[in-house]
């Protein structure tokens, strides 16, 4: 269908993650008009390698763009933007040729550079510039690895583009990246809002191989004519610089003011609080917390996280493998049935969620987890609820210390696949003793990207207006006072586990 036949205006959001990409078209009122999803797999290998085939992923994204366009035949796309995973970058030429795979954040390559980098990047100085502490999951060490081990590719590369910038570039935009994704490289100056010449000099990397930094919501080009023609779009579709996925999730939940936070319940359980001023580095470093630009001007976010969703997936694969396969074959979601098995009261099982690398404050990578309190009458529902509770307890430990850094959370918004479960959200509300509100659209990344597109293209005068128009709230889960008291007691039991068992668990997990 040609663009002349498209009369209803829409905004397109692309949400690109590590394992798949969701693309959705929204009306200006926030109605999802069409969506498409493509899954893809990270490639592994020896020596802890983990990477995405950038060419294959781009092909999948382009196919999804065609599908979503076909599903919304009357919609004229006004603008688009991208929410994406952080840290990983794609090497490209100026002619938009992909030069190689994208090394993911959990890829072990680059770890050899941590010790020498620590010698030239003292922790407090690095945090004072960038708002993060040194780690192998950032782009910096991966770029050093490419520079050392693949010098020809490094020299040939025009730009190393974070994924949001890469997708925009392939669609016809300029090589530009927003502040939040730039921050995930570890080379960005948080205050100057540009690449840090000092950091680049210290680590010996070429800043000319990095894209231009811009605020989220900046128009960075128009969709290329061949792309527009193939998709049946107008040649005037604006490409707007997007944001890191957690920032886009926050925007898609309406979390734009200080005192509010996203409670993400996906593969990563992630609490993303919003604040107006950069806290003192020492206070944030003590909790292992980063500081990053929000998509919204003059707002900042941080990330409190663990891989709680991965533990739930492990439970599914371990305790319900046959049922899961049957559900997949039947086209059904197994989680409602599994969650229905959980007890109404707090589980008598305590779970220390150190099955994989944990998040702040300690980023423990060499431990093992614990399922404690097993009895002959323990059910798998008890274990599942213990896993969900343990992941929440882990987050609560950090949240309880946030006021010391000047960060308060008075309002939570739920997001991610787990948030579709009333039981799951209610359990978290009871543990935290605070209400959690669930938006109508819980997969908030694509919606957040669409709001950015709307602001950048002038559909909305501000992010507040965009959120007011597009984010709809479904219901609020208030904490049950009796259960909150029960959970406080269980939480204190949980807090004793790591001090008592940490050394032993490290001997098992190392």
C-alpha cells in the first residue's frame, strides 16, 4: 500500500534487546495499532564469548518493520525512535556496511584490560566523570580487545555504534547516540554531556570512531528513500535519537519525575529510580550504583537489579520442563498455571538469588545460590514463590539505603513480562510495603521509544505531555499490612544468609 493511502498518523517505537526485538506502532493517544516481534539468539563459544550477529539481527528487525507496516495499512508513520540494550556496539563503515559481530556485555573478552585500566582510571575519578565504576560489561574493555586483537577491523571501522544508534544509522540517520547509551561505553562525560577527551586519552582509544552525542529526542535524520519506498512510508519520516532500554521503559511507564521508579520484572528484575540532581559519587559508589541521564532533560536514573527473571526461567526448565514443552506446542503461556500454585502467604522457603552474577551493591560473580527451608511437604509453588521473594529481598536491601544518597522512591510502576501477573506484582508490593501501579501496556520499551519520537518530531511539546497522552494506567496494587509485617520478619531472616554462608558459597561457585 502506498504512502498516499495512509491517513492515520502514528509513532513507531523499536525496542531491541539481547534476545529479540519488538516493534510497535502507536496512535498519538497511546493506542497500540500494530506490533511485531522477532527473536534471535546470541552466539557463544569458547573462552566465554557472547555476541550478536549484527547483520542477522538487522535483517530480523527490517523484516519486523515490514510486518508491522503491513498490519497497520492505514497508518502514516510520523517519526520513529529506538530503545535498545546497552554496552554492546556494532562496527560499521561510512557506507553503512556492517564489519563484524557485536560483542555483548557479558562476553568475557576484555577482562585482561581491567587491571591495567584500573591503574590509569582510579575509581573516584572515573565515577566523577562518567558516573560508573570500572567493569568488563561496558564497551570500553571490548573496544580495547578489538584494538589489540583485531587491529585491522578497528582501523577500518568508521564508527562503533551502540545498538540504538546502529539501528537508526541503518535506517538512514546520522551516526549519533543519545546520552544514556553513550554513558554505557564508560567513555562519556556525564556533566559535559560529550565524550571525555581525558578518558579517551587515558585508555588510548580514538574518539573519532565514536558517534556524535545528542540528547534523546534529537532528530538525527530522515528514513532513507529506498527504505521508505520498500516499506511504503513517506520519505519524511523523522528518525529521532532514542535511549537506553531502561530509560525508555521508565518513560513508557510514565516514570519521569523524581521520587518515582520502574519496577521491572523481566529477565532482569530492575528498579530504576528517577532523581533531579547527581548524588555525591561516594554515596553512590558505596551502594555500587551508577548515575545515568534519563531520556527526559534534567533527570537522572540509576539501576538496582538482579537476574530474578532468569531464576524463574531456570525454575520453569527444571521443575516444569515437560509442561512447558506441551504449553509451547499448544501455543499457551505456562506461567499463569505455575504462579497459581504459589501459596497466598509468604513462602517458608528462603532463596538467596546468587545463581548467577548479581547486581549492586557487590556484583558477586563467583558465588552459588541457596534454596533453604526445604521439607518433605514443600511444593514447587513454595519454591517458585521463594525465588520471586528472594529476588525482591535483594532489591529491597539496596532500596532501603537509597535515602542516604538523597534518593527517595514514593511511587512504583510495574513493567516487564512478570508484571502481567497480579500475584507477582502483589507479592512485590507486600514485600516493599509500597503501592505498585501497573500501566495498561507493560512492555514499555517500544512505547517509551514512541514517546521520544513524538517529542522529537513535535507531536508533543514535552515529555510530560507525551506521557500524559500515551501512558494509561490499569490498576494499583496496595500492600497488605499484615503480609508486609510477615515479610519484614522473613526479610530479616533473608539478610542473615549471605553473611553466614557467603564464604562457603563462593567456594562452591568459584
